[in-house]
């Protein structure tokens, strides 16, 4: 896959790790550029440096979407906002919209109390929008953001972005949720966590057979497997496990820096 957008948009893996520190990637974070929007889905540890390392326009983000409040998904927020406050010349003036589940404003207020008011006032408007499960909202770019509650934490949500040229969905962290397949149907790319094997997984994460079932319901053009714990990745071909569990569509393991052109052309993809 090309490292640059071939048809006007792209999804770039900024970080695809878990709570386990790894040298090759940071925590969960995905950059989506489509239809004029420059959206960051989650902001896990190392995201700010990874955005810069891969030449992504970190200072020009239009929207930041948070799926839940675990540190491997929000740990880079202070560094990113500190950079936006002090590291942009000339200073940024355009607003940044932050989207997240109920409690997102309190998250930012708590971080600001501990670390500094740059998290709420980085020198340009920051608009925090709390979007509950089952709701959707139109971004300034015209993209539509929708949310679906997931069984992981009290606030956890899967999200999808729908534009005129492409649609991207992201499970965040989740266990099995019967409504998720329908919610995530009709996508160019489904970014799905696949944390643990079927033998290890609990109620709050997905495994190869659970991801295969979700993909069969959602039928994305491309399934991107992420948030795989390192011991699972080292011992298994996770894509092969998902295929053996019944998903025959194009599948890729996420890696930092992987860029997927949007919209996805099925002719560019092969299963496995």
C-alpha cells in the first residue's frame, strides 16, 4: 500500500499498541484524512511523535475523537496540546473540535488541573463535544461521526466516520456487542481490535473468532487488525487465525506508519 494518499484520502496507523510498552509502536491512534477532515481517532502514548515522524499534519488536525479514557488511548493528549500551544509558528488560530463519550469534558478539566490550562486553552478555540451512544454529529468538514456503546469501560464507544468519498470505522476496545456489526457495516476500512487469542480473551476484548464474526456482519472492504498483545503477535499469524475462524475478506495487521488510500479500491486488495 502506498505511503501517500492515492485517491484524495488516507488512513494512517499512528500507533497500534496495547498497554504493554513496545519499541516499534505507541498506543492506539489513527489518522483519517478525507473530504477535508483531518481526524485523529484516539491519542495513545507516543502519538504526537509518531504524527511528526510520518510527516502527518499534527498542527492542522480538525478533529480529535476519543473512544474511552484508558491511558493507552489518551496518554499523548498532554504532549499533543502542549505542542499545539508552544510548538506551532505562526500560532494556530483555527478551532479544534474534540469528540468523546460523556465524561470527556471532565477528563480534560482533570488533566488541566494537574498539568496546566493549555489543555483547555492552547491559544486557539477548543470545542469539546460529548456524543453519547446511538448519536451522530456533523463535523465542520461535513464528515458524519457516529457512536455505539461497547462493553469495555462504562464510557467506551465504537465510532464511524462517513464522508462523501469514504467511510471508516473503529471498534476502540470492546468485547462482543451484538449491534456492532450493523453499526459498522458498509465501510471502506474497519479498524478492529484483536487483543488476545480465543483461549485467553475475557469479556472486554475481541479475539480472532470474535473479529471474524464481526467482519462477516460488517463486511468491510478492508479489515485492519490492531491492539494485538505482543505475545499473541509473536506466536501467531493473527490474520490467519481470523481467516480460519470464517472471515475470507481482505485483512491486514496494523503497523505504525501503514497508510491505506481512501476510498479503498477492492481491486487493490487480496484476502489474507
